[in-house]
């Protein structure tokens, strides 16, 4: 459905997207997980041909978007990172307007609008101006506006930023719902939990590069059955490296002046390990333990946490 | 598609009509205020100076009253009055040295007292469009006032004259009678509809033109003020270019089948339509409430379309050139004021310093204001001003196309 090859884009020397390649199968929810500034929005902008790539190609349904993006727009739905709505108009008027741009009209449009209003739980306040809506309501409407024309490919750019857990649950449910009905989805987020809950396959990206890609199980293998221990305090780097060599299975993921991350096999007791650290002369100010999940994958790959 | 976009913008604008209404009222209020200044204001610079010659053939009290009126107070600011000897006035008019010549005929005062109809003669310079008109109006008001004055005072005068003739002590009856007369007098002052005693006759210098009554001064002011307000209306509406970008609706629009050209066309049409609406509302109010008469409706409408499209082009181009909302916000007022100033919309064109007059032709406001003056005040038709039509049409076309092209580049990211 969506195939991307060697996509590249830089802004005044800053490489925002760096030779990215991936493909999303029909009906799949593909996650794009990465921290702020990773290049998610830039990638999406190029897919909907708002931004011209410096290099690489994008195919939607095997058609290169360089040739006739206008025709492809009917197949494409976008939920922008910022809410993109007319505040002076009501929810219903917004949806009617956006729908009409895709050639929808009359009863079909009305039915679809009513359906989405119900799905988003906005039907009771559908006639009210969007200006008076809460942040969460706007987000839901923003999402509905992107799927008004039942697109074949839906690009969601961090659609749940800054909303309460209940509204988020509702929105994730909506995404699953459209996916079940056959829409292919590219879902970008910096929330590890969302990616875990929602995505069939995903790519973790940072600084414009895909670090790892695959199903969740495949990605999990990067850290294996390892917990991650992040230690901050005072220690000598030599000792830290030596320790990693002495204990079987222990890996040194990252090492900075006052902070390091170890990958520790699950079978190795953490208490026992901390004792070893103290014995080796570590002065520990802070210590955190991460169970194996996507966050730990990111930590392992970059030495940083997703939410840094 | 363009219609869908346009409809959406119209609905949005209707939800917040406040600014729009204010901007329609603004030129009316400003013109009204300035018009009132005519009767007693401070800043005479808002008014053009009318060069008026007075040729007094009567040398009576009434003619001194009229001539004197122009030398006093507010009228003195508006008029540059020169008393000339008999025959001199005509010669000066022939040379185009004045806007109008007022001739007070021999026996003017006597006719007044004996209630015989009499005439004031105003000769107007046809090469000037509205200044003679102002002279005409003022003299009309003066003669009406003089007329009323004569009628009001005549009865008490007669009564007092009679008392004096009888040479007797005023009796109680007479006191009663006089008080009744004064009561009538007060009532009469309320009555505004006397048949005029002084007929006021105007003669155009060379060819006679059909004259209409109506507030010439108001029309004069309204023309400039409307165009200036129009620029402000357009500027406010043009902010939507940034609003759509900032609130990301432009982003969403461009991911839909809408092309950037359709989007821009809809926006430009919206600017044009909204400005035209504001413009027509202003003039409608002028017609209904301020006695402006438009005798050349087709010329007026065509000129109006040309004006609105040229001014739309000015603002659209401004917004196409600037990068940010702040840039637009700081540049726009300066540009609007310079263009309005040059165009004679703020200070009468005749009072502008010479260098400004020389470069005024660069401002579409100049062509618009002058064209409007000629149609609304001098009742010329558009056929008489091909240059105005040509300039405004070309500006409208050029500026809008240029704005469109520059915008298209910008919108495509
Ligand atoms: N229009 C732009 N001009 C310059 N730099 C940009 C522009 N858009 C994005 N960037 C930069 O590109 C990088 C990736 O940004 P973005 O794609 O928005 O990241 P994400 O959506 O993952 O948070 C960031 O460093 C950002 O500052
Ligand atoms: Mg982003």
C-alpha cells in the first residue's frame, strides 16, 4: 500500500530524514515511534506531497507520488499533529466542509458525518462552535476530519498528544476500528505504550534514521531478555567496562561521565548486581530498572530515553 | 470547488461580523464628522480651499452680509474670498483663476425688503469638478438663511414701524399684539419649508451642466474615506491567509484534492466580494441618509468594480510578499496611509505639497478618489475619463495576477 525507498530530506544542512526505507502492507497499522525531532512529521509531509523530498521515492498503491499526487489525494487521509479545524464553525460544519472537498455530498456525506460524530462521542455538541471545545474534543474532531472520506491510507501524526487517558482510549479504539474496515494506517507517536497497544509492525526512528523495524517480537530481540539498568552517580569508566566483561551476559549499553546503562539478563538478580556495583566502588545517586519493552529498546539503541 | 471554499469563508466571516460592520460604519462616521467640521471645526486642512470671487453690483446691506459671511469663522477657512470690481470677475474666471464667481445684482437688498424675488448669480469654473459645487452649496444655504431671516423679521419690523409712525405711547393692546407676533415668529423658525424668496441661480462658465442638489461636501469626503477604509477592510480580511496557515487548515486543505490555485482563487475572490460589499454598503448609506445623488449609476458601478479590484490587488500583493503576520501587521498601516495620503483620501488633493501631487499617480487611491469625485460630484460619465479606467483596470489585473503567482509559490511550501 505504501512503499518508501531511501527517502531523504534536509533543512539547511540539518538532515531531518536520512535515507529511510520501509513499507506498509494493506490493512496494517504501522507504527513510527520516535522522540520529538526524529523526523516523523517531515516524513508524513513528504508522503502527502506537501514537502518535496531531496531524494528517494514514495509509492502509494505502486504509483509514484511524484507523478500525479493530485489523483492520489482522494486515497489519502491525514490527521495533522496540530488540530486543523475552523474554530468559527461547528463540528458538523467542519466535517461537512472537509467531506465536500473530497467530492462527497448529500445524504452520503450527512450519514458519514453523523457516523463520525457518534464514533467520536461529539454528537451532543455537534452544533456548537469548535472554539468552545476542550483540547480533547478538538483532537477527536481533528481525527474524524482526517477520515471523513474513508481513505485507503490514513496518516496519523501524533494524534493523541496532550489528552486525557479516556479520550486517548477512545481514539485508539477509532484507529483500530478503521483499520478493521480495511484502511491502512501509518501511526506516528512518541508514546511507547501506544505503539505497543496498537501497531502490527513498527519502526523506531531517531535523528531521521530507522534504528530498528519489525513486529514487536522482532524488535524486542534487540534487548532480548534483558532488563536495562540506568545508573547515575560517580564511578570510574574503567571499572564499569571491566565489570561488563566479568559478568556473563552483562552488556554496557551506554557510558557517559556520570551516567551509564547496563543490559542485565533477567535471570540475574538486580539486588545481587547492585551489591556488586557498590563493591566495585560505585557511588550511586540514582538507579532505575527498566523491564524489557520498546522503551528499553530505544534506550539500548540510543542511550537515551524516549521521553528525554 | 472554489465555491465550496468561498462559501466556507463567507460563513466564517458571518460568524464574526463585528469588524466588518465597524469598517462599513467607519468611513460614514469619519465623513459625517468631517462634514460637521464644515459648520465649525478646527482643522480646515480636511477641506479643500475654494477660491471665490464676489462681484458686488448692489453695495447694499444684504450684499455686505453675504460677502461678510465668507470672511467670518469657519467659512473663512474654507473659502478664499476676493471682492472684485464689476467686470473683473468674469475676466478672471475666463483665465481660470478662481473656482467660482458670485454676482450680487443691483437692487438686491431693495428687492429683499420689498419681497420681490431676486437672484444671486454663481458662475462656476467647469474645469474644476467639485470646488465650485461647494461654493454653490454654501451660497444656497446662505441665501436660504437670509431668506428665512427676512421673512421672520418682516412682521415685527412692520409692526414696530407702524408704532413709530403713529408716534403714540405703546398701548397694552399693542404689547399683546407684539407678543403674539413674536410667538408666531418662534413658530415660524420651526418651519423649514418656506418657498424661497431669493432664487439662487447658477450659471456654468461655458457649457451649462445639469445640477443636482445633495451633500457635495459629504460626497467629496466619502469618496476618499471609503477607499481608505476599504484598504483597511481588505487588510483585515487578508489576514486569513495567515490564519489558515497558522491554524493548519491550509495544511489539511493541501492534503485534500484542493489545489493551491483553487485555494488562492477562492481567497482572492472572497477578498474582492467582501470589499465590494462593504464599499456598496457605504455608498448605499450615503445615498439613503446623506443625500448623495448618483446620476451615472453605470459609470459609478463600473468604476467601483475597478477600484475594488485594484485595491484588492494592492493588499493581496502585500500579503503575498510578506513572510509573517507581524510583518504584514506593521507594514500594512504604513502602506495604506501613504497610498491614501497620496490619493487625497486624507488631505484634499489640492492641499498636498507639490512633490506629493507629482507622485500621486502611483496610488490607485488617487485614481479612485478622483474618478469618484468626477462621477458623484461633477456627474461626469466614465467615458470622460479613459485614463482612470485604464489605470485602475491595469492595476487591478496586474497586482492580482502578481499576488497570485507569488502566493502560489509560497503555498506550495
Ligand atoms: N520547515 C523546517 N525547517 C527547518 N527545520 C525543520 C523544518 N521542519 C522540521 N525541521 C527539523 O527537522 C527535524 C525533524 O522534525 P520533525 O519531522 O518535525 O520531527 P518529529 O515530527 O518527529 O517531532 C527537527 O530537527 C526539526 O527541527
Ligand atoms: Mg512531529
